[in-house]
C-alpha cells in the first residue's frame, strides 16, 4: 500500500490540495490501481499481436503538405490583409 507521504507527493505534483480523509481514500484507491498493474505485468503476452488501432480504420484525410500557389494567388490573398509587409501578413505584436 502506498504511504501517506507518497500520496501527498503525488498530490503536490498534480497541484491539488487534499484533506486527511482524501489522503486515506486515495491511498487505498491508488494502491488498488497499482496492484492491478502488477497483475497485468504477470500476463503472458508473448503470442499476442500488438494492436495499432482498435478499429483497424486508416486515415482518409490527405497528407498535410505545403503546396505552392503561385504569385498571382499570393497577391490576391494579401489584398485581404489589413496590413502587409514584404509579402507577409503584418500583425500587431502580442508581447
């Protein structure tokens, strides 16, 4: 079973405050979760094929690649910009 100090440390890392009752509750619950993982470690998975995607579906979207649009198209796009500088949209600084 996890110690109270371990639960307090985990809560600090997660930036959550815990009351004494909650520490005891999580001490039991997190210990049960970790015990379950220990059981899973003992399973024989030697003959089990890894699953990449549970449904077997593949992406139907196109590859995300940059495409050249040509100078005329660039000029038309830049006409919509409130401000333009050296062929780029000019925006106000954020910081």
